[in-house]
C-alpha cells in the first residue's frame, strides 16, 4: 500500500478539469499547489469546490503575512509552559466543521530567516534564487588571515553558490590593493583559496574594482578582520555582508557604517 504522506506528482490540467481534481484531493485530505499565470480563475474554482462540497472556505493572503502571523502570539499557561494563541482567521482546533484553506501567493512569500551554520561559527543569511545574478566575494588578505577560518568560510561559499546557482561568482583578493581577481561558474569554484597579498588593509579597492567592471552583484560577501577604517565614500548600491572574524584576535570591534555585520567564531 502506498503511504499517502509520500505521494508527490506534477500534472498539467485544463481549468475545466481543476474543480474535479480539487474536489477529489480535498476529500482525500491531500494538500495541493495550483500553479498558473494570474487571471486563470484558481481562486474562484477553489471557492466553487468549497461551496459545492460543504467546506468552510478561508482565503489567506500568505504574501502579506510573516511566519509569526500564522503561529500566533505566546502565552503562559497554568503550568508555566508556553502556549501559542493562533490567529482568529485559522479554523478553531475544536471545530467539527470541514475547512478548505487557500493560501494565496504562497510561492512569493517572504522566506523565513534561515541562516546557514558551519563549525567555524559562520552564519550566512539565506538568499532567494529568483533572478540571482552575480555573487561577489572579497577576501581581506592583509596579513592576518586565519587559514582555518578562511577554509571554513570558503567551504560555505562553495555550498551557497551550488545552492543558489548565481550566473557568476567574482572572487577578489584585496589588501591595500586588488591582488587577485577571478570569475567562476557556480560549479567551478576551487576547493581552496591560495592567499595572495599580505600588505595593509583598505576596503575601497575591492568596491572600486566592482564599479570599474560595471558590476552590481546581487550580494557581496566581504571576509575580513575589520581592522580598517578606509571605507568607500558612499554605500554601494547592492547588499554587503561583512563576514567579521576578528573575535579571536582581540581587535577593537568597529562595526561597519553600512551593510550587515556577521561575526564569525565569537
């Protein structure tokens, strides 16, 4: 016998066949995703199925919700344990009625914050894959690079690139100047980085090189010990994630003037 929890399949059907399919799936308590261009009548058909089959219909605009909106707010019960008060637009847990929930625009929802973790203590925010162009990686090679932390960072970069599949990965090695510049396809990143440089630190050359190339990456990861105060005069027009590994060096903590600051190994 087939376990219904493991059933997964893709079908292309005409709008006229959708009502019958939804009715059958609802009776089987089988969730389904209906995917089509806007204006094809998906919502109207779902309402028709609910009406003809005796379901209470709930339309949830998932695109407008945060994850906490669905879980509800916490409260403390008489035993001192945390419970959750679900939102009123969801069916009551003690309801004996039959419900049909339509989660609209589910594929366009804001993804739950999902930071990636490796043993070195590095967290990288999740990145949406839709329209992912160039991923830029700038590595501070000013002389105090921790090879173990760099190896862990680079391993994570390779995994992220394989997952999000950007069009291109630009890797710059920069101390007080750009010492190396490479372009890679996502699946062609080398297993390790051979460090080039070892002079003073300046954050400006890496961003200047991206500007010279006319690059506006979807995201720029800057691996550095943050021991520098030479920033570009203006914030780049793309997201910058400062991957700061200064925690074990005893350096003064100077947060960057812009971008997201991620501490490694604190």
